[in-house]
C-alpha cells in the first residue's frame, strides 16, 4: 500500500530502524536508510530493501549530530526518491551514569542525536509534505518519554522532549494531511539494550542476569522483550489512510511497563 511513496528512516542500519525500513519496503515504499556501520553490510541491506520493494533504496550517511547533513539527507531524498512522504526519526544512543559523573559530551550527543535530529529532519521535510498534502512523521520515543529510570538523565530528558515536540508538531500540521506520532517501546532486544548491560552492571553492582531480569524485564509486566518487528508493525499501521485521525499520540509498545 506504499507503492509510489518514499520514506526516510534515521538510524536504520540496526535494530528497530532496520525493522521499520524492511516493513516499509515490503509494502513497496522507496526507502532511504541512514546510520553507522560496516559499509558492506549496509550495502547488502540496501540492495535487499530495493529487491523487496521493487523501488529504489538509498543509503545516506548523515550524522544526526550535524544539522547541515540532516537537511542535505532530506533534500537528497526529495531529489532522488521524491517526497519524503514518510519520515521516521529513530536514530538514538544511550549512556548510563549517575548525574554527578555523567560525561558532558555524552549529554550533548544524546540531546543532539535523540532529540535535535528529529527537529532538523522534520523542519526540512514538512514543506515537501505540505506540498503533497500528505505526510507521516513517526518518532521513536520510548517508555522513557513517559516515566524515568535512574542514571539515564540525558536519555529521559531527550525522550520527554521528543514526545513534547511531536505534540506541538501534530497541532501545526493537522490541517495539511500530515500526522505526527511517537511510538514508545519498552525494552526491545537490540544492540542499544545489549550495550548498556555492562554499564548498568557497574553502576548498580549487579551481574548480567540480575540486570536482565531485575532491572530490564522487572519493568515489563509481560517479562518478555518487545521485538523490533512488533514496533515496525505499528509504524506501518500509522502510515495507512485508516490511521489519519491518529495524530499527536504517544503510542506505547511496552509490554505493560507504563501501565504500572
Ligand atoms: P540500535 O543501537 O540498534 O540502533 C541505533 C541506530 O542509530 C543505528 O542504526 C546507529 O547507527 C544509528 N545512529 C547512532 N548514532 C547516530 C548518528 N550520530 N547519526 C546517524 N545514525 C546514528 O538501537 P535501537 O534499540 O534499534 O534504537 C532505535 C531507537 O529506538 C532509538 O531512538 C532508541 O532510543 C529507541 N528505543 C529503543 C529501545 C530498546 O529497548 N532498544 C526502547 C525504547 C526506545
């Protein structure tokens, strides 16, 4: 149902972003992927997306800490794929440390990548969506856009920021056929979660098993990690015309975490 549409997914060389890209391509969208990683592995993913969609697929290496590179990525999508009709802001990083030891450069990087990149991408994309009177903006927020955990000040601040920004944006574009929503996953098994286990072990003096069961899954009533594919399935629904009345929402996919 996305034939003829184009989509940018930031941070889509891995984890949830890659699942979004695959889901969009499976519906025929031309997809622009973005993120860091091994050049050959990225090229393999890009080629697979093109094969699956029957449309073009491009990779853009824009660094989400660089506003000019983000604007150039959106312009390139417009020139080479049309649109963008769909923008999924998903690039994100995490750092776990008590606030009095929190590295200042990590604070700046998390705010830039997890929050400000969303502003820059949307700012550049909205004129193209307004021109077509159709658009879908989906921001990967987090359960941490609704509740907090200790030692994650930057991440929690950035994700609450994404949720607030999405609401304001939704109001601005509401009469232009454009929707803007957040998806807020609980713990999804991706490299981002796997990589924070050693720091959480250190910060809280726990074993790997204790971190997985007593810290991560403790928050999730289902006691199961969410899958990237489950998150992507919701994003796909938000792209349907059936979903045009869903805007300004923060949709949880968190195994019940934020109900508690
Ligand atoms: P991941 O580490 O698997 O993927 C992150 C992606 O962002 C990668 O493609 C990486 O290359 C890219 N990236 C990082 N820094 C970048 C930069 N400066 N410029 C461009 N790309 C950059 O992580 P994930 O778990 O798939 O996370 C994706 C999003 O989902 C993030 O915004 C994260 O905060 C959010 N999220 C994840 C979970 C979870 O449990 N995994 C839960 C809630 C929200």
